[in-house]
C-alpha cells in the first residue's frame, strides 16, 4: 500500500499567493483532508475484516478436523462397513440450504437456513420502492411438508456419540463457510473502494499521494 503523507503538510500557509490562489488551495486541501479521513476509516474497517476472516478460517479448519476425527472414531466403534456409502439413503433431501441476499452496498450475504424454513427476505432500496408502487403483495400460505429425515438414522437408531459429534462439527463448518464467503465479498468491496479513493487523492495531490 502506498505511503500516506501527513494531511497537515498540504495545508496552505498564511502568506499565500493572493486571495484567489489561497482560496483555491484551501478548497483542495479540505477535499484532500476529507479523502484522507475516508481512507483511514476504510483502512481500519478493512484491517478488522481481514483479522476476522483469519479467525473464522482457523475455526473452520478446526471444525473440519474435529468432524473427520469424530467420524473415524464412529467407524472404529461401529465397524468400517457400518459407516459408509452403503448405508446412504437412495433418496436424499437436504437439511439446510444456502440463501443469498443483497445488502445496501450491493454486496451478497450468505446464510445457512434449514430446509422448509423461509427466512425473512432482505429487500434493498430499489426493490422496496418497486413494491410500494405495485402495492401490497399477497403472502403465500405455508405449505405443510414433512421434515427431512435425519441422516444419522441411516446408520441405525442408537448411533454412538462420536457420530453425532461429527454431524455437529460439519454443520458448524457449513455456517462458518457461509460467513467466510460473505466476509470475503465485503473485503473485496473494501479493496476496490480503497483503490478508488487513492486514485482521487492522486488527482488532488499528484506529487504526494
């Protein structure tokens, strides 16, 4: 990242070249100060997001390792042939789904929701204006549907605790993966905004930005 010069270095001095030149320099300096303040705020947010991303990735790796270790313990307790593809159901239904929504900045956020449960839809400003023009929409009536079968029942009724631990670890990993994807989108957006502010600052201060 390019070095930022102290904003006080671009402030006009008392002995400027005329009133018109001093006023123009003052306007440029104030605009540069505002840009530098935006840069500092965006940079702090970006550093915080990167730190959060690193932490969530570490937790995700730990959950995946715990899941595979618990699965290995379950296979050891029940037998290798008792926990494998041969026990999978012929017809599988997902227990969770990935839902994508759009934030105010146009960023996509991902959320893991249970199958058959519709989370409240996040509506952006454009969609809200269109809905106000069209009038109130009818809410669809909830359809009664059976809950998806627990995959643990494929391997028997009384399964070992290690197999349940493996399921819980992988479920946590799914939610963490969705959070990481949302956070990565926000980081990419922050980087693009940071480059745009730096380009504007270069136009105001060609020699210092």
